[in-house]
């Protein structure tokens, strides 16, 4: 859900990478380039750098 006061969500968002931390078992997000598994749909967060609004996107990594 977009922040109604932010006009930069569409233009100032960055795709992150979601992963499970092996030590804590928690879902974590990073912006470092990761090798994504091939042949499956990958869930990635799109985070606005202005207001912090997060939208989850599914990417088909063929």
C-alpha cells in the first residue's frame, strides 16, 4: 500500500532480495546482488527510498 503523502513511490523504489538467515531463521532483506534460483518465482520487496513503503513483487526467474 502506497503512502498517500509520497509522490516518489513509483520513481524512487529499489528492489531488494528476501532470504532466510541461516543462523537466526529470520526473513531478512538485502540490496546486495544475489544469485537468484532459476526456474521458480521469487518474492522480492520493492522499497521506496523516500517514505519506506514496501510492496512485494513476484518475479518469474526463468
